[in-house]
C-alpha cells in the first residue's frame, strides 16, 4: 500500500485524474471500476475537463460501478445510475453499452449479482478501481463484518451509512439495502486508488492503512492488494502514525 498525502484535496484529485489519463493513454480499452459519493465529484469534473481540453478519449473504455441502492429505478434522481450519468457519462464520449451499474430494481437480484461478476470477467477484469471510504471503513457498500472474500451481492446498509447518506435523498425512506461488488471482487482489480478527504475520514483511513486487517474495517483488506494507493489530504491523513515515512517515500519517488 502506498500512502500519498497531498497538500489539498484538489492536488490529490488531479493526481488521481492523471493516473487514470495515463492508464487510458497506455490502454485505451481499459476497464475502469467507478465509485460514487461526494469525494468523486471533483475527480469526475477533472476527467471531463481533460476530455474537453486535451481529448482524453473514453470511446473504448468499459466501466463497472461499485454499487447501487436496491429498489431504485435507474432514472430515479437519487440512484447511482443518475449520479454517474450527470457527473460523468453524459459529459464524455463513453459508449452507453460499455457502462455497467448493478440493477437494484431487478426481480431476481441474486442473478444480477452473478451476471455482474461474469460481465467483469468477460471484460477482462478491472484495470483500475476507484474507491472512496465510509466513516465506518466501508468500501463500496461492504459494511463492517463483510467477508474479506465476498463477491457481488445484496447487503443491508449499516446504521452509520444510513445516517451519512440520508442527506443525498429527496424522499423518505431511503433504501436500506444495496447491491455491491464484494471485497474479493475489489481485490481482483489490477490497481486500486482510494481517495479520502477531510477529518471525518481520518479514523477510518488510519484503521484501514495501519490497523489490523479485519472484517470490522472492510478497507483494511486493501493491505493485501499488491498495487493500492491511498490519495489523501492532510486532514484525512491526520490520524496516521507513520506520516513521516509516507512523506519520505513521496520525496524519493
Ligand atoms: C457511499 C458509497 C461508497 C463511498 C462512500 C463515501 O457509501 N457507496 O462507495 O465510498 O459513500 O462517500 P463520500 O465520498 O460522500 O464521503
């Protein structure tokens, strides 16, 4: 795991966008694993800017989103389908058929999960997986106690997540479960980039990066990933014990 502490969220976001642009330069047909949440908003704006100003090409890219709420139709304004359309897909030249987000409204949700795993395999696996982190250490919607080998499945949302995400919902009640890629699914991506900003994420970041690997902190499973970077701002990094070491690694690179 490599920890990069940037001066600002903007600098960390630009670094993430450069990493994605570099991948698409080397491999225009790359498979991207995408995430939602406020942390990703500036990153998607940055990618849209690179598309508009520098011709960053998404025409051969395939994407798989981490998760979707159960019960929301894709056109629902609070769905992750809508989030992705508004924030990225409608603003770049990606092919609609190359976009994959779990269907949280399907009659047979278990089949959706099996099909999702198969589609990832058929696409050749995920080259780069973007991740945020929940205040409880979740990645995707893998809540504390999720198996570290879990695959795409339906899962109930934790109380903390319901509390944190309620502000994004225009209607009550918000969904209480979601389809999420599993931790095992995420660990199979060739590269993982986790972005976290602000002091509200500091405890989760420290537990994920420096704590023991445990199902109670799902992001701690990333310690097993051979190519995982955490891109942080100083506030999100503030509870890390090893900050001086991470800074020395950065100055060497
Ligand atoms: C949701 C998503 C996660 C995301 C998290 C953090 O719960 N399912 O994938 O990491 O939100 O969101 P934010 O970036 O808004 O803090």
